[in-house]
């Protein structure tokens, strides 16, 4: 019986502290509430996510800030103080998980792009792209061999003009003029 009466006195004191916070913004009352509830809120958070000490600390702090700001909304006739505080704690935990959960993902970034499907794929543009690729391929085959070589080095292998010049053993000016001539001829061939 003694323990029950101590808990009732303790609860009554905590409710009084809430009233002091609501009416006078009493920091000593907030300290008493913090000492009582912060470890319990941490335990509540850790029971749901063991090992998340930083999360538990953040949520406990957030709950105490909300208690400070919303103490005037507490109504002892509606719910016990414990119910009110742990409803705030539950909501703060949900908010925390929503806000910070977006950075955690089970998606493997290496396999992500290979599995990606374009939902806005346009079958007409796909057909047009294939048609353009075929025209370019056929156009390349119509070019003289020396111009094909230069375009292949520069555009297909991604070499610079000077790298193509070194690899083909040609002067840089020759490589540049062959690229320009080949592109002009290719554009005429493709437009036919």
C-alpha cells in the first residue's frame, strides 16, 4: 500500500508540474518532468529499435520540447499524464522515422540502373531512334575508309583529335579536316 500511495503522490506532483509549466513556464517543473520521463521515453524508443541510442535521445528531447510548448493543451479529465506524454512520444517517434527513414534504403545501387524500366517509354521514339541508328550505320559504310577510321576513333572510341592523330600517324590538321568532311558527307547521306 505504501508503494501505491507513493506512486499516486508522484503522479499528483507530476500533474502539478504540468500545471506550472502550462501557466508559468516553470523550468524547475520541466526539469522534474524531464528527470521522470526522459529515461522512460528512451526505453520506449529502444524497445522498438534496440541499439538506436541517438534516436532515443533525439526523441526524448523532442518530446520534452513538445511538452514545454503544449503543456496548456493537457487536460487531466481526458487522459492521465502518462497517456498524454506517451502519445506525444509515439507521435514523435513516428515523425522521426518518417523524416529520417527516407535516407535508409535496402536498394542495391549497383543493380538499380540495370533493373530500371522507363515508364514513359514512347514506342514511336524507340522506332525512330532505331531507324536513325540504322541510317547512321549505313551512312558510315558509304564513307571512304580513311574518313570512317577517323570518325571511329573520335566518336566511337572517344579519342581526342590529337590522340587519333597519334594513333593513325596523321597530322592533326588532316584528322580535323577528315572529321569535318566525314560529318558533312554523313549528314547528306542520312537526309536522303
